């Protein structure tokens, strides 16, 4: 049974280490479901004294006014033998054997969170573990004392702030309330009773402790209260006699104080019949037993909460994507993986698994033929233009047989105009390929997660596409130029008779410049140009696919990868700087998940051992 309390102790420490003090509502909390005992009461009601006498040590900061300004989670661990020592969660490897130093550290650590002069309070708990053969396993939370007015420079809100903090702890159904009331004040004025009644009207989880019994007016006693006649709680009231201020000043030690307390109850006639359930020692044992019972009853609930939360956290984590690797190699690998994913999506667009690649075909099937059609060779080969070019080509000496030079110039000047639709086709496909980069970037979940990498990948892909476009332009225009540079001789040989007539030397020299002669030349050139146009209509797409589409599929990010290998680790890290909010959320969730997983293991181990 004892290990139940140490189990909860362990879980509580894990909670604080991983930032779960039950106040961050954005994340699931385990803290809230763990049973604990919180000490509440007015200032100077004797809370610290009760805690110290349960522990059997002086270790809490003292002073007038508000000393406890942060919750103190005090975990008592019984050890079999050895010297007693204390440890703070925030100073993991430091063992305190001097309890005056513990007191100082509590004060210092309080100031670290709240600021020394501010007199502010904070809800972030301090965790203190005490290991001793003289304690029982127990977890207690010391809270700031309830006050009525703000004093010495405290903000006016302090009274309410303290009350809210105390309430936030004790309103949880898993919290056992140790309500401290001084016997030398009317119970009706007890802050502890007032606030605990609010959150636990039936008194089902409130343990009443009456302090300062020794200070009651002569002739009065606490029997009515201790017997539960004044104010009924489910559990019997416990009376204690702590050290007075005079005792403390005289450094009366705990052992002596406990002995005196025992004697007090044993020898005071009014309380003789209650002795067996009075005093600090009894209080400690009773609390420990009670806490165990509470924990035991809560374990199934905690187990189901944990498994439910694990499922929820895992689902959200997978929505948020993987965390970033910490070392340079891991980062590089991760970037490559993400890029490969993007590359895959990009290919799927081109291959028709995803939409958008079909637009390229539309360039070849509609745009290019339409542009070729619009070239208007008929204007170029109108009779007047034919006459002009032929005459110019003849120069000072008219041609004798056929206007060889004139033909060539006519053909070249027509074919050269195909360059511009060819170029336009290259550009059109280029902009489709670019558009698909942006589409694929948006569709990659991982790239969406890392804005910097997304920009760099998109830029690198577009740079590659630019290079491919230049190559493609060169190759495609070369196709056109090649057609210009060498004419298909066969075509002219196979032309019908008229051409022979046009070149018939028996015709008079002047016949050669008649309209019908020139028209014939025009139509011959036109049919040649149309033939070449048909060829280019087929070969331009081949060149474009070869230089741009196929290359984009093959090596879109090659340059980027080469570059990546040369980068500094720092630069790699900057590529993976995701949205800070997402990063924070993931870190928070991952920590919680770690907490829940280890909690699950620990609880299962204890629950099965039962
Ligand atoms: P806290 O503010 O609630 O933590 O109260 P403390 O534990 O600091 O106690 C306030 C004062 O009351 C101190 O001077 C204690 O010595 C004194 N005191 C507390 N309990 C008792 C008691 O049972 N008997 C006597 N005589 N004095 C007590
Ligand atoms: Mg105190």
C-alpha cells in the first residue's frame, strides 16, 4: 500500500518537471486528477507549524505577514535508515541536510518566480521532497494564508488572488482539504472552514485541524469542536498543540515539542478521553492512511483518463507532423525526405495522377497549331512580295533558269517566322510547369509546415525550370533554324511540270517576271513551307518534352540537393524553422505524451501488483 503514495509522488514530480501544474487549459492535465492534501487556513492560524510538526523538522520560512507566496508541494518519503535530507525538484542533484538552508532556498525560489520586492504571489508550485526515517509517506501542499486586507505595498487584488489560488487547488474533487483553524478564535470566523465549506459542503474531503488549543481562554475548552458537535465533518476533528512563538525563539526542538504535546493531551482532564486521536503524530499517520485510501479509489479513473488523453495527444501530434531532428544529419535526411515527397507529388501532376499535366498537351494540340496557322504565309508569299524578293535576290543579273536564290530567300523568310510560335510554346509549357511547382508545394503537408524550406524548394524548382527553359528554347529554335538551313531537294524535284516551265530557258527573259510566273513560285514556296510547318508541328513538342518536361521529372531538385550538401548545419536548421506556435504546441504535447506514457507504465505496474 505504501507504494501508492510514492507512485503519486512520482507522478506529481513528473507533472511539474514537464510543466503540468493543472493551470494550462490548452493542454490535457494529469496534475488535476492526482489526489493531494492541501493545507488551508488564515494567516497565522498555524499552517506552517502543523506541517513542520508532521515532518518533525523546522524548515519552512517564517516571518510576519505573507511568507508563503507560492504553493509548496511537500512530499514526504519514508526511508528505512540513514540521515534525513531534502531535495528540490528545481535543484535535482543537490541534497540538503541542513534544514535552515532548505528554508532559505524556499524563500529564494519564491522570489525567483515572483520577484523579491513585488510581494506578488504565483501559482507555480515549488516541489520539496524530504527523505527521512521519521516521516510517513505523504504529500501536502502548503498554500498562502488567507487574508482580509492588503498590507505594506501589496496590490489590492492580493486578498482575492490568494483566495482564488487556494480555491483553484481545493475545488478539485481529488483534493483533500486540511482545514486549519485556531482554537483561540471563534470557529464561526475561521477562514479555513469558510472556504472549505464552499467547495465541499458535505465535508466529505475536509479534515478539520484545531491548533492553539493551549492558548484558549482559561475556563474554555475545545471538546465540543473536537467531538464534532460544533461543526460536523465526515472525519473526526484533530487537535494539536504546536510550539508557541516563545518556544521557537528558545529553539525548542521538534522532539521535545512532540513530547510536550503528548503530555498536554494526556494530562489535561478535558481531553483525556480523546488522547488516542489527538496530536501531530496521530495527524500524520491518519493523513497518510487517508491519502492511500483516496488514491486507491481514484486509480481506475486516472488510468482511463490517461489512456484517453494518450489517444487524443497522439492524434493531434500526427496532425501537426513530425518534430524536427536535432542533429545536422537528421535534419539533412529530413529535408531530403520532404523534398522527395514534393518531387513525387510533382511527378504525379505531370503523369496525370493529379491534375494539371494535361494543360501541356493542350499547348501542343491547340496553342501551337493555332499559332502556326496565324503566321499568314499567304501575305509573306503574296505576288508583290515574291516579286520584290526574287528581284532583290537576282541583284544586277536576272536569273537564267530558276530563281534559286529567290526561292531560298522566300523560304527562309517564311520559315524564320516559325521561331516565334516555337518560342511561345516553350514559354507556355514553362509557365505550366512553374504553376505545377506551386501547386505541388501547397499540397505537400511537410512543406506547409516549414515556411522557409517551402520558399527555398519552390525557388530552387523554378530556377531549374528556368534553366530547362533556356535549354529548350535553344534546342527548339535550332530545329526551326535547321529547317531554314537545308531545304529538301526532293520536294522541288517532284514538283509538277510548271516549275520546269518557270525555268524553261526558251522562255523570254521577261516572261519570268509575269504575274502567273511569280504566283507559281509563291504557291510552290507555300507548299514547301506548309510541309515544313507540319514537320515542326510534330517535332517542336518533342523537343519541349525532351528538354523541359522530361528534365523536370528527372532532375527538378538536383541543384538544390547538391547545394544542400554544402550547407552549414546552422543553415539546415533555419530551413526547418516552422511556425513557432506549431513548434511550441508540439513540444508541449510531446512532453505531455511522455508524462502520460510513463505515468501509464507506473500506474499499471502498481495496479497489477495489488
Ligand atoms: P501560519 O501563518 O498559518 O503558517 O502560522 P504559523 O505556523 O507561522 O503560526 C503562527 C504563530 O502561531 C507562530 O508564532 C506559532 O508559534 C504560533 N502557533 C501556532 N500553533 C500554535 C499552537 O498550537 N500553540 C501555540 N502556543 N502557538 C502556536
Ligand atoms: Mg505559514
